[in-house]
C-alpha cells in the first residue's frame, strides 16, 4: 500500500491544493531530463525539474488490472531538449520515466510517485513534441516461450547462444564516405558478408552511441540496413560485431557453436507431413 509523505498527505486532505506534476526521464544512454508543470523550476532529490518546456500530461488513470496504463505528454519543441535528430535516431526509445506530483508552494512536503514505465512512440508536431508513456504492464504484452523454427531463435552472444562477442568484435574507421548508408573501411579484409546482419556502433562523430544493423559487406564496403540520420564522414570510428544470419551453417562454420544452435532445420515441413 502506498504511503504519502505526512506533510503532502495533510496538504491534499486540506481540500485547497497547489499541486503540480513532475516528470523525470532517464534515457538508455544515461542522460536525465526532468520537467515540471508548475510555473517555476524546482530541485527535488538533487534533480532540477525545468518549467520552460510547458509540460502537459494527459489525464492519468491507473487501474488494478493487467491492462497497460497509457498516457501522453506534450511539451514545447524548443529545439534543445527533444531535438529532431535525437528523436528520429531513437535515443528516446524505451527510456525510463517516473511521474510524480508535489506541492509547488512547498516542495519540501515531499512527492507522490504516481506512475513509472517506459517511453513509447514520440511524435514530432509543429512547435511541440508528443510522447507516449507506457506503464510497467507493457512488459506483460510480450510473447513468452518459443516455437520451432528453421533458423536459430537465439541472439548472437546471449545466454542461449553462448558465443563470446569479444572474439568477434572489431574496431574500424571510415576511409571513404559514399553516403550516410554506404561507406568504406579499407582496413577490413574479411570475407564477403562477414558482417552482414551484424551490429555496428559508432564511437565517434555525430552518430556516437547509435547502433545500426549491417545489410551487406564486401571488400571493405559496408552498407547499412538504414541510412544514418546524421552525417557519416571520413575519420568517424566504430565497432562492429560479426553478423549471424541465424543459419545452421553460420553456427557451425563461422562460430563453431553448433551444439548451441537454437533451431530445427531438419524438421519436415507441412508439405512433407501432408504427402
């Protein structure tokens, strides 16, 4: 059962309140952003909540069922916090959030945590940003269990796979930039498609910290599955993991990991069963 701070509880019970909302968002890259719906900035628990963004949270309704608690926040697009580049490149995706309320006339009264969860879709509108906030029940919407499949169900390097990614992770730099999707690292001499379906993470340049899947690789030329939003230039550095295309032959010949292959490539298909 939730217990309110005594002073805040007394203030709410008075019937005449000066309450405002707090929103703290912690992105996966560790960046923390905090907003208040009050007219002035406030610092609580060492975190400064800014008022200039014009925070507006849709009606908050929390149910006791397993349905996902969804709501939206709207904030002004001043080009400094929710930048278009960060939104479109996915830096806000699945960020953790905490919604609280407090007495803006007496912040020392304490706060009431009302909802926690993760950020969903973020929409760019003219002059404003609208972000979907999803409750913790969202995790319960994910499928649990697995079905048979011809290809491997594990992710390269996870507990089911067991491959040591350090052995198959390489660093490099852009020596020729053809576009934001295609570039060359002349130092890479691996076989064609060695990095296909692998994950490339930028370690310098405008795209630092962003990861993208490699579509094809041949003779040092990388083609990404999607173009980077920000410019890819000569000298940008990256790390890249060898690609796993989930095939039995990859597991056997490339990673020497056949005993951990999580697929059933030899099961008869529906055509064989109905013959």
